[in-house]
């Protein structure tokens, strides 16, 4: 029998004519659950490599039986799946779950970009609750994930909910509908929960939760702390995970900012740009931006005579906030304020290329941390195009913009007006801040994201197939 | 190592393990442990939005529990043969007692309804007050900043007056 001391003893115990559970208990009792599984895998791998004349299936069955009785059937399944990959019999499988994948958003893009980075090494399944097409992913995010499998898990509990599946509707008095996903998760080598849905219990050997923000506090069916690893998108999110969920998340990976200009952004137009969803609750503060721009024009008409404000962003149909905003702009009669709703990514690129200043006020007048920008991908996109960001001083935005160097951070509309006026009047400042912003944006670019994701999962996979048990 | 043989042996064991997996009804059974825990609610830690959502949920729970009168269909029995008899007897007792308890429980129901309605009214009033307060605070902050800028401008103008 090959291997180190404990591995040898385990191999011998498993290989005996009648393997005894009590013997495995004795050998493994001092190890935590995952350590026990690591040792079992190593012992079984040794037995398989020695070609032990019919003894291998008996040993494998004994190990699976022991795990079933001590750690549950899911762990027995994990062991078999792990053996298959460890012996090179198939490619590892990975499932990504997102209950909001049918809606365009930054969180969804984060998860899908992860898959794009991993698709060469894994057989990938995308788990959703609404049917998804690879064509939609290509149109929305410009990624080809046609080689992935798509599996829709029906949720009759949310049949009447239209596009919005809100886990907060599930209380302890109801059965957990998301356990349908929990059950499926055990059939994969790696399970990634990219949802803000902590009600899925992970049963895969490697489980990762990507937390974009801890929306709810621990309550009914809370399992976020049951994942091996919790990845967080910004230090702001990490701070709130600690406050709300009372544990420290593990790995920090900034979202992929992926809007590099096709040509070098040199000649800029006098445009102030905002790119943000037209949220029905108005949390992105487009109305306040219109107020600020009008005030700027009223008070400094000469300085601002060539400047325009362009508000771009996505919106669902029949959005009362957007209708209000349109009416407000019409009432002002100011033709220098433009709305660009649901534009294509090419049009957006063109806007980024031409605009000079970028406004983002998500979090202004807000007391709820969940409604402050958790990261702010569009700020990073603007910086990649050499725009000077003037953003709200809070949330993840503090991690992106260095005041006076790569842009400005503001707490009120008056500060927004003051800094913008400075930028309008000082072309050199605009240029130097724009250059610094472009340079700083590399911290968030997509190649960096791809590298970090691949490193993280290759490390996990290495341990999965060949655990270091010393 | 005879890879093909090992592969076949693993597939063989996998079939059994899949049966174990499928035969378990609950996720806790699959995980082999208790997975649900109780988390105490700390109302002081909640943001206004969270408190508002929590109050809404609590109101809906209170609303569901307004009527204290027992419902005959809630009386059940797990006993196979004696069960139906026990259920009938209990329901009969309930009907008889109903003659005495009806007026008390009906008063209690009306009282509960009034309480929940009052709570709901307070909840709505609180929301309206909160939104007015938010608006006023915002306007006040903007006005203060504007005033301070105007003061600075006046000082500046006076300083450079010939």
C-alpha cells in the first residue's frame, strides 16, 4: 500500500475483506469532515493506481457507505464525482445558479464573465428559473456561452410573479422552494451561487457564493455561511457582510469592467454623461442630476453654454419614474438635456468615447446601505474611456475614485455643481484627471478579472483532485 | 491501472449512490445534518427600509391571526381506526362549547380587527411622516449649503472691494 501513514492505514482498512465502519471511525475521528473526505479520496486513489484485483469497488463502496452514514448521502455522491475527476475520467462539472439571470444587470454580468473565463476547463450548466437562450447572453453581454447547458427549474410558487422572483417572500411558515436548486447542486463538482439568494443550501464538494451585497439579514432558510467560499465584489460589500451576516467573507474579486474604447479617447465633447438604470424607486438619482444641471446652467450661463447632459440607462416598459423624468425635462424646455433609454452597447461605447465628465449619484440622500452603490461598474467603464467621474461619496464608489486625482466625490448637489463647474472651466484639470482615471481603471479591467477567477478555481480544483493531506 | 475497468466499477457504485441520493426526501437528509437554525431578530440593527419591510410582514401575520375561533377542520387524528371517532367527538364538544364561547370570541375577534387596523393606520402614517421628513431634511441641507456658499461669496466680494 502506498501513501503516508494514515493513508496507508485507511487503504488497508478499506481494502480488508469486510471493511468496518468502526475502523474508519477510529482512524478519522480527529479530522474535520472535509479532512476525512480528503483522506478517503487519497486512499482510494492509491488503491485504484495499484490495480488491486477486484478490491477497489469494495473499498469504494465501503467509503461511500461510511460517508453516507456519517455525513449524509450528498457527501457519498461528492466522493464518487471527485474520484471520476481525480482519475481523469471526465472533465469537471460546474453549475452556476442565478435566479435573476433573465434580467440584464451587473451582478448577472459578473457571474457570466466568470463562466466565460472558465468555459475552456469545465462542463458548465447554467441553472435559472426562467428559460434563457445563449443568444440573449450574446446580445446583452457580448459573450458566447452557447457550449453551456441551460437548465430551467420551475418555481410554481412564483408563477404569478412575472420577471421578479423575490426570495424575501418566502417565510419560515412556508416550504423552501429553492431547495429544488439545493438538491441539484449535489450533482456537480463545483456549485456557484451568483444570486442574492441565500436560501440555496450547497451540496457540492466545492461551493462558492458570490455576494454582490447582503440584502437580507439571517432569517428563514439562511445558508450563506454554509458555502466553502464567499466571494465579495467590493470592500463595502465585505463590511456589510460582516455587519449583517456576522462572518468574514473570503475572497475579494472586483467586478469585470469591460468597456475599453475602440480608439484612443483624445478629443472630447462638452458632455456630462450618466449611465445608470432608471430604477422605479429613483435610487440612481437622475431627477437630482437634472436639477443640478439646470441650476448649473441658470447660475453660470456663459460658462456652461456649450455643455449638455446625457442620461443613458436601461428601463423596463411602463416605468413611472422614467415617465416623470421625461415630463420634468419637457417642462424645463431645456434641449441640452437628453435621455437615451435602452440603447445598444455600440451606442453606449460612442457616448463614453465623446463625453468628458461622468456623474453618478447612487446613494445620495440615502440612509439604507443596500441602496448605496455596492461597486459602480459604470464608473469604471467611464474611467476606461478617460471621463472624469464626479460621484457620490459613499459605498463602493469610494474604492474607485480618488478625490482630486482620478475624479471627485461629493455628498450634496451643491458639491456636485461646484466640482463640475471647476472641470468645465479647467480643460487641463479635465485632461489630467481623465488620464489618471484611465490608468486607475486597469485595476478593474476584464483581463485582471479573468486571471483572478481562473487562479481561484484552478487552486480549488487542484485541491479537489489531489488534496494536500499532510 | 486498468482505467476502463476502474471506470466501470466506479459507475457501478455511482448507481447505488444515486439511488441513496434520490431516495432522500429532504435537503437536511441529504446533508446528513440539521441545516435550519433560529436567528434572533435585532430590531435596533435594522435600517429604516428593513424595519418597514419587517413591520409589513408582522402586520400580515397579525392579520392572518385575527380570528381566534377554532376551526373544526383543524381537528385531526393520526390514528387509523379510532381517529374518525375521536375527531367527531371532539368536533361535537367544540359545537357545544361554542354556545358559551361564541360571544366572547366574537368580541375578541372584533377587538383584534380594530387593533390590526389601528396598527396599519399607524404604519401608513409613519411612512408618510418619514417621507416628509426625508424631503425636508434634504431641502434643509441644500439650503444650508447654498447659504454658506453665498456667505463665502459676500466675504470674498467685500475683501476685494476697492
